[in-house]
């Protein structure tokens, strides 16, 4: 038996100006064969679980392509066609296929990226058993469900169960091949455009919705996933969906999916949240540092400029307002600014420099453009920003920040780099001799995924809604394709 296990992962922020070309599926383009196997077999990705299950099937396992890029603008036509073609060709040559996908990919020429690719795979190999492992931020379309055998999404956010998701998808496919399961899958959309901060699965309302899905599985359903959707994507299919797979009984799948959709809808107000003005959030942060009790810095989560949601990671808004309010002892970064890095590298360690940092990305989707900040400080450290994520989210991910510089302005110590990473691991500071626990405040470019690694070091965390293209102020974007009405944008019509 020939088993192909592939990866094509992209979460597309249709408002983001950050490019997504072939070489961005990297570093330096997608991986193939043995190199992909070495990278992902024992990683924290779903691919690891899929490969484990493929090996249990006892056949000849190969990896035609493994492509993943950071969330960014729609995938270029060239990259989409090349990666899709590779997977379609592999589908013709194998007996079983397993894919690690995101589920919220938009290509330059297709809004439903995964749906289109899967349609092509099905057209090439109509009877191919095909398992999908997906991110719970997927915007699921009926076309995705129609063109696979089984599909499973993460049950946790922060995503701590990626490997388990791959394992479950592979196991369900193995059961299907053994004739023990006849999967029938139903997709039900719930017209909610949820705030990502309200998708945390250990908190309400998600804890309740996830528990309803888990209860259905305990009650005999092979698989029920709640896909909260990725809201920063202007497509007709963006939003929350429930995908239920039953064993041969389509009516049961429909009933279960509808029941959970009804539950999510009844909790819709909790999926929305009003925004605390940035100034108020910073005042709360100041008050929190003064509180006795647990030690460590107060984390300022720069939620609107998270590169894992398509953010440019060069917004200086939160840092600037924190300094304006007189906050000191701030550690922040990395801020992506290759131009500033080049200037500081040229000046050298020990030099005092004055330069414009950050705020240089042009973002047409933002009504108020980002602005650079003029800073004077001492260049403290210059290094290559390479490390492997050891934290529990994206464990094993290889990070290359490029040349990275530490600038000390007194109240602020800023890490400036050539490339992006979400705050998943304190190594992004420790690598440059900076110990986050020695600071009063740490500004992190992240929404939620920083929590497992950084919260244990900290006194607390405050969400800071600064300027950025990953903002959860969803009413501020100019929506053109999104299916309306949808809550909360059309609150009075839904
Ligand atoms: Zn996700």
C-alpha cells in the first residue's frame, strides 16, 4: 500500500499586505521527502500524528510536499498551483492520502483554497481514501467536506492538540479502510464572526460548546469538531461551523451538528467583546505591577499585530502609548524592520543611534496607517535570530528572525529583527541575553498562543488593542464578500 502524507498550511488574512509566495512556504520554499520527514515526524504538528498513523497502516509512506507559511495575504497563484499540482500528482500514484491543512486558505484566484485543491484531488482520484487534519480556525466550506473521507480539527486554543488531531484523523481513516466505519459528514454554518480572544477553549463560551461536541463523541459520534473560523478573511464562507461525522447515519450527523450550532448561536453575545481603549488597558497594567502577590512582569499582549494572524509585526502603537504614559522597564519585540536593523548593524555594538523604527508597512485595509517611532538608544547586541520553538505550541518550529538587534533606550529595551515570529517561546529574548522576568512589562506580538509559554513567568497579562491588521475590531474593516447577515456586524438583522 502506498500512502502519501502531505502538508499545505496557510491561514490567510485577506487584509494583510504581507506577501505569500512559493519561497515563503519555508524557510526557502516547501520541504520534500526525507527532509520533510525529519522535520515533522517528531514535531508538534498534526503531520506527526498523520505520519504515525500512516506507519501503522504498514505501507510505503512518502511525503510529496510539506508547505507551511505564516499567516499573511492570499497565496500567490504560482505557489497555489505548484503545491496543488504536486499533491494532485501524488494522489494519482498512491492508495491512501493524509493531509495536514489549515482550512482558512485564500489564494489570489480562489477564495476557498482548500476546497478547490481537494476538488482537483478528487477529480484526479475519485475513490482515494483521504484524511484531513485541520486548524480550528478554519472557515469550512461544504466543498472541503464533500471532497475528503474524514476530517478532524483541533479541540484546543491555544492549540495544544495538533499531534492528537492528526492521530485522530489517521485513526478514523484506518477504521474506514478496515470496514469498521462508514463516515458521513455534515457541515452546519452558524453566522457568527467571533472575536478570536473569545475562542479560548478553556474559557466561556467555547468551553461549553467544545464540551457539547465532546459529549456527542462520548455518545458514539466518531468525530465532531467546532470550527470557530478565522475572522480576518473576507470570503463568503468565513464564520463558525460545526462539522459532524456519523457512522453511516446522516440524519444523526445533521441532528448533532444543528444542536451544537443552536447552542453556539444562543451564546453569540459572548463570542463578541467590546474594546477597552488602549490607554485604559495600560492604566490597568500599571496598577497590576503595583499589586503584591505573584512575581514577574506584566505582559502586554499586542493582539492587533500578531504575525500568526497576518500582522506585519511592526506596529509601534502599544509601545509608543506605553512610553507616553510613563511606563518604564519595558521589554518589547521583535519588531520587524530590516532597514533599522541594517543601520544599527552598521553602527555596531556600543554605538548610540537615533533612528525611525517600525511602522513602515503600508496597509491599505487600515483607516489609520501605522507610523514609525523615532528612538534614541544604545545598540546592545547583534546576533542571528535562529532557534527552535521548545514551548508547547508549534513545538519544533524552526524560527529564523534574520539579523536581530537589541536597542536600549532606557525605559525601553527593544528587539528589532529582519523577520517575523509570534511570541511562542521566551527564547526570542533569551537568545539575545534578555531575561523577560527581569522587566516590569513585556510587550508580546500575540493574541492567545503566548499564554502557555509566557504566563507562567508573569504576574498577569493585559490585552492591548493597538493599531494593526490583525485587530479584532472587526467592524473597522471594509467587508465586501462576507455572507451577510452575520453577528455581530449585523446585530439587528441576525
Ligand atoms: Zn489556529
